[in-house]
C-alpha cells in the first residue's frame, strides 16, 4: 500500500456542471478520504469563491490557473494541438510529471483519452488503453472493459485487457483471484472470431496471470457469472448501453405500474422502504468513474452529467487505484502475460479459420 498523502489533479472546468460539481465533489471526498489533497486546475476567479464556501476545503486544495477549458464539442485532435493551456491538459501533465498521483476529469472523453495518452504514454507491456468501469450484478459488482476506447482489437489487446481488468477488480473490488470472461456469441470454445479464440488460448495456458473462466454471453453479465468482462470497445460499448437502456426501460415500467390505480399507489407506499434500497443498489453515481487502463499513470473519467456525489465516487476510484498500487501490480501482470504468450504454441492451441459463429 502506498504511504503518505495521495495528491489528485482535478480538471476543474470539465463536465456538464463544472466547476460546481467538481468543487463540491472534492469537498465530499475530502471528508471521506482525509489522506488526500487536490490540485484544482481552472479559472481562479471562478474556483476560489466556490472553494471558500466549503468550510475546511481550502486547506486541502491548491488552485492552479488554467487559461482555457476543453469543450464538449472539441475534437480530440483539436484538443491535443490547441488546448495545451486548458485545465484538462495541465491536470494530465501534473500527473505525468509526478506533481500529482492521478487525474480526474468529467470533461470530453475523446479529448481526455488523447491528452492523457500523449502526456502519460503507455505502460510497459501495454499497447492500447482500455476504458473500464464496473456495474451491479445479481452477485455484486462486475468490471467491464473495453467500453469504447478501441473499436477493433487483436488477440494481444484482448489478452492485455484481461490482465488490466483482473488487476482493476483486485484493487477496487478486493478480490484475490477475480474470474475473467471473454464476451462472445457463445460459450463453446469454437465460437467467435480468430482474435477471441487466440486470446482465450493464451489465457488458458499454465502460468497465465488471470483466473480465466472462458467465454461468456451477454446474459451472463447481469448474472455475475464472472467478475471481469472483456470485449473489444465496439462490443463492450454496445453491451453497456443496452444494459443501461434496459434498466431505464424497466424503471419506467415499474413507475407507470404504480400509477395505474389507487390500490397500486397504496401498495407503493407499503413498499417504499424496499424501493429506497433498490434505488441505492442501482444508483449510477455509485459506479461513476471509468478508468483508462494501461496508461503509465492513473486517469479517471467521470460521467460528464454526474452530480456532486457521483464526482466524489470518481475521486474515490482514483484514490484507491493509487493507494493500493494498481500500476505496480499491472506491470507485474503484463510481464507474466508476455512470458506466457511468447512460449511456443501447442498443436491443440493453434487457432484455425474454421471456428463457428452464432
């Protein structure tokens, strides 16, 4: 475990409701995590009054002037070239230079990925970053990656994502040997494309740095069959949005059902306590804080539309990744993966083009 204070660089001007949400979220996190301090990047004239309104916050925050802010409409390439004095860029640079242990931003996702990759570079043994987060399941929580950073992935990328997700689950969910599954069109070994089957063959080898469950299907995600779900960014993003959309659909159905009659409304009152527990269990703010795994540093992406509490949860994710030394564990895991994948293939591991699909 890392000793001493954890210093977080915060993009004070990033997000739909910045800077208020950022400052208020930092204040909530300050109480929860007294071992943290903050470098808050943005316009001092705007940020200082907000900080001063929160009793005790000023002692934990250093405001660092940033002349610009990355807008939601900025293309990643534009932000990379023309926003070098922005709060996002300077926060990422602070983490890259070692002035902060991690960076948290609710700003433009594409711009944050581009800037953090440029500033921090990739970790040794990792070729691409993966956007990871976690979601509730019937058995607890499950880590899912990639959620959109890489639309196409080869076998190396998928195997690396499996290691990244496994270490992420160890640190944030406290699991000693999280079960890892590759999202596929079926659970049989011959299902899926060559890249998936090759990644699976590597992860099944003796000495692989993950507890590999095998292939899983979409309906296994909510059932909590595995602790880590690995997919390419296209598949992962579609799966996540489908889950979120279905959850909203059923929430609407339940709400409408309790409005159909007086007896239904009375029934809702009797069940009010249970509904409060349910809302807390699936509250998206509890799962706020996606992470770009594989960077030579910790970069946490908060949802742009989150509120104060949601941003505080994102800060908590960043703090835990630093405190429990996620980076060092990932370096070790990726090194073990390279040893496994560089070993000669056995005849039964050769991936042919004849594998079936759904």
